[in-house]
């Protein structure tokens, strides 16, 4: 005769841990002095009323300069030496032994042979900011940008440096900048997502969803991923038999059913977020299609973004969609490359120009287009990666022929630029040493960068907090963080 199956061992242990056996075990451990000591008293007081999380517009701490942000994030580490940070000393030392100390990330393929900038620099615009011939179109907007040549994260690898710049700390699991902005300010549009991630047709960026994660914030603040091809958002249209009144009745039933459940479980933020996503999806059926449809833009606009050319068509399309989204009230848009395609440990001579050709014209067009529409003053446009490159060659397994070598990581002094949103125009900030290895003047740490962005949106980084139980979270946790007012107009 077989004994009927009652429960698993795991289920029995789980259920009994809250019974007499669990209490007895705790008593015995306490008597033996093996029970963990009590921690400090919990500082967070319970909420007297359930908190409500939504995307309705919120009041900032003070008058903002910016209402929206578009971040062109170049994952992998664009070479500041070859694009933004001219160093005459490196030109002289090209091919010779490096005279100082180098902090490598990959010592196995390291060398001390200097590789100077491989493309000439020239002053650009009325500001005279020197930029490389690799990026002639971005050079056209030199008078609109603040070029920061002294960025640092000091965590010399991709993942932690990306986390630092996007989430405030070099560890996974935290909420991204876009999520914090939508948590603090909500969204102007109630028919489009507040935070949109535009991904590359060749694949997702490294760290994938961590780049648009809500972390410990309620799920409603997670970024919405938009596909690089049609349909931009899957399952947006209902099947034919559910269109019109049938869909409206179904959504009304779901809303009433979920609302009744939420009333019994008021702390279930994920449920509240799902309910909000149902409502948003219904509104997006018309609004999103219109926002993603660039066919009504003029031929001149298409040419300006490079949509008429194969090499720039994808990035130009996504930059144009980003402009259309912020124009319609989206708070934060981030445009990603695939993988870490700016990570040029080898073949930098051929690979870096290829990446620049893809993004140079569209990035220029985005800034010019926003300006001519009167949107640049209230929109922050950001361009940059999580690191730069070293001034010496990295020798790959294929040998040290010029066409095969690359550059190793450098998070101790790299470049990025920002335009609009109350930042200075035609301004070059900071300085690296004579080898473009380490920032030595006007250093901007990642937490200062994030505090400054929040400030432009009217948010005090020291007050933007989220409490969950006994824990309190923030985007900027460094006690030394400051707003870099020297970057601001």
C-alpha cells in the first residue's frame, strides 16, 4: 500500500518555521548566546495611509530649467583621445615608450607603446573648441555644447562604470536615472510612457534591462523598451474581434476586478503598476503609433538626420523618434547601441570611424532640430559612454600591426558632452594630464553629474528619496556629491 503524498520536505520546513519548533529553536539559540543581536531600531515609520504611485505630473523642489532629457549612451567607451581631447604631447610620443605610469584593465595584453590621436583636431565654431575630424557633424554644434573632458567613475570596467553613471553606484539592482526622474516628476503625457529605451536592431546593450530598471522603486517607474523596427511595441493592437466596444468592456472589467483586489492588498505596488500599464496601453494604441510614425516628417528633416543613407538610417530614425517623444511630453529617452560596440580593444583604426559615421550626423541633427523648434532650452541632450581609452596600444592575439591594435579602458579621465537644458553653450570644461590618462582639473565624478542633472529638473538630490520598510534609497548617495554649477548657464 502506498502512502499518499502530503507535502514536500521544503514545504514542511517552511510551514513549521513559524510554529512551535521555530520558537523552540530560537529559545535554544538565545540560551546558548548564538542568536544574532538585535540591530538598531528601525527609523522608518509605517505609513498611516497607503501610498499612491502614478505618473501624474509632480511639483519639483524648485523652478526647473529642463523638462525632458535625451541620452545617447555609447556603451563600450569612445576614445576621447581620438575624438574630443587633443594632446600635442601624444602626437610627439606616437610609437615611443610611455614615460609615466599607466593603470591598465587588461595587463595580459598591455604595452607601453604610445598611440597618439590617429585623426587631426581643429578648432570648431566661434568657441574654438578643438574636436577631431572623425566627427565633423558634431563639430558643427560645438557652440551649443558643454564638452566635459574630465569625467571620472574610477571603476575601471564596463559594468560597474555603467551602473555608476546610470544608477549612481557601481552595483546592479538599483533604479536608473530615468526611473528616478519619473518617480520625482511624473510625466507630462498620460498617453505615452514617461521613460523610453530605444534599442539597436542588432541586439540589446550589455546589462540589458538593468539600464532601464526601476530597482527598488515601484514597477510603474520602469522604462519601456521600444523595438528598433515595426511594430515598435508588441501586442499594442487588439485582435479584430476585440476592437471597439468589446475591448472597452474587457478593460473596464479588468479595472474593476483589479481595483477590488488592490483594495484588499493596498501595499502591492506591482499590481498597481500592472493596472496603470493596462490603462496606458489602451491610450497608447493611438498616441504611440502617431509618435513613432516618422513618415509625416519632411524630406528635409529625413536628410538632416541621415535617414536617407544606409549607414545613418537606424540611428537617425531613433534620434528623430526621440525628438518626437519629448515633443509629446515623454520625460526621459535613452538611445542605446548594441552590446558594447564602442569597446575597441583591437582594430580601432577601422572600427572607431565606423561607429562615428553611424551616429555623427544624427546626433548633430537632434540638437539642431530641437533648437529650431524651441525645445533645446528645456531638453537636456547628452552624448557619452561609461569610460574612455588609454594612450598606449593594447596588443590583441593577432599581433601589433597598426590595423589590429586597440586601446584599453580608462575611467580616470574621459569625455562626454551635453547641450541644452540650462547647460552652458560653447563651453569646454576640465582637463586631463598631458597624456589624456587622468583628469587633473575640474573633475566631474559620476555622482556630481547625476546631482547636476537632477538639479536642472528642479530636484534636490538630497531630498529625492524612496522609503521601503526600514530602507531608504536615493539616486545620489555619496555624502560629497554636489551640483556642478560651473557647467550651468
